[in-house]
C-alpha cells in the first residue's frame, strides 16, 4: 500500500511539473496565413486570435496589397504581422513570408486550369519544406474526375508524401456563401418592391428540391484552428506519448466537414424566416438556373469548369459528405454550423443584406 501511495504521489508531482513546464513562458507559435481576405482565412485569423491560451500565436497574414485589409478588425492586432508580397508568383517574397514560421494555413486558388493551380501548390510545398515548416492545414478538395477541378487533390497527394509534424486536409461541401456571392461577385438578385421591402432571388444549377450538403466557408478556417490547437497541446507536452500523438495527427485522414443537408428551397425559406424574426421586410425565393445560363454568365472557360462541378454534384459526387464516419480529428468530431447559426452568429444574414445593397446600388 505504501508503494502504491508513493507511486501516486510521484505521478501527481510529474503532472504538476508538466503543466507548469507546458504553460509558463510558452514561446509564440507562428503561423503564416494565405488567403487571409477570404471567408476561410478570416475565420482562421479571428478564431486563432480569440484563443491565445495556453500558447500565444503570432499570425503572419500575406497579401499582395495589405492596405486592402484595413477593413478587418484584426488589421492592427498586436498578434498579427502583415506581409506584403505576391507569394504565388515571386519566389523571394514566398521565401521571406515563410521565414521563421512554425505552421501554414495553405490555400491555393482555382484558376480553372489544373496544371497552373497544381504548379502553384507544389511551389508552396517546396518552399514550406525549405523553410522547415512543421505544421500544415490545407484547404483541399476531393477528386471529382474533372481534370480542371482536381488540382487540390493532386496537391494533397504531394503533401502526404512529406513527413510533416502534423497535417490536416479539409474537404468541403457546398458553401452557404456560394448562393450569395463568389469571388466578390454577387450571385443573387435583389429588387425593391413597391411597399419598400426587398425581394431576393437565389439561384444555382440545382433543382429546388435537390438536397446537397452545405456549410460555411468559414468552417474550414475554424476547423483548421482546432486541428492546430490540438497539435499544440501535444507538442507542448514533454511526456512519452508525444511522438505517438504527433504521428496520429500527421496520419489523420482527409477531413470532410459534417454540414447540413439542405435543398435550395429550404435555404430560401430559412433566410426569409430569419429576416421576419429580425423585423426585416424581405421575401426570398429560389429559382433553378440552367447550366447553359451559368456558362454564359461566367464565360466559356470558367463556366464550363463550374458547370462540370455542378454535374458531378448532381450525379451524387457529394452524397456521403453528411456522414459522421468521415470526420475524426484527434478523437474529436467537427460539425459545421447549420444554416440558422450561420445566418445569425456566422454573419450570413449580414452578408446577404450587404450583397443586396451592392446589387441595388449597381
């Protein structure tokens, strides 16, 4: 009995020492953020800045023109470093941006030509290796069989060939935001009615009763923060399980966000009901769009690629994205915001209103 008591006391002392060693005077964890002005990047930045314990975080936000970031509330935050440079095309800027960083939130931009985005991703990966980046969170995507859309799947494959200390790859559903705007361009129509209220028309190449898994683009950023925070809890430990835990993180499967399965008609009705509860005079309807109309709106190259993506979705390409079995991260499940939550605390309804203002002003 005395031996057991002695062992118990020793275990408690070790735990207390480990806690003190892991939380006192922790060095900042430095993460470079690509795509900081987008929905995913904004959520990544805001979430990390709200969680400065137990390890403080310094975020280096990269932009071609940092003055365009002035509108964000984190612009002057003491834990944000602004880096100006074209890291996607300038090797020296990329090298400087990644210098002395521990992690990266990696975003590549679809230009509708597989080889160009793939080359972009490989440059970023090579630079991250040379900079000894240890932790990577990548906003990726599942293979669709459509060549121009599968660059992210190619990049994921290359990422997995390197022995990162931790890696998370996020596969997304259909973004709530995609029915509102894309690339800064409005996707909805908005009209002022005679009684002064507004009528919003949402449209996409889906039948009104076609159910698709949806979530916010910002869920990717928030999920990536959760992964990196879990990793930090492991790397800050000094016990024998650290290596095993890190290997789990590094070998984690691609993470499919568990979104809400919605039809476009339900989406429109939910927005209208939210507006009514907020005392906003607004009606919302959904109108299915022909794929040919979309191609005409976006131009031949972009329209054809996006049209093929919608065909893939309509053929059941995202049918299993609502399965909880697809989402496991450090023994924790990550569920995205439902539509009502996004409209409320996720800022979705404000986005719809602001986009409506923009459409009516132009």
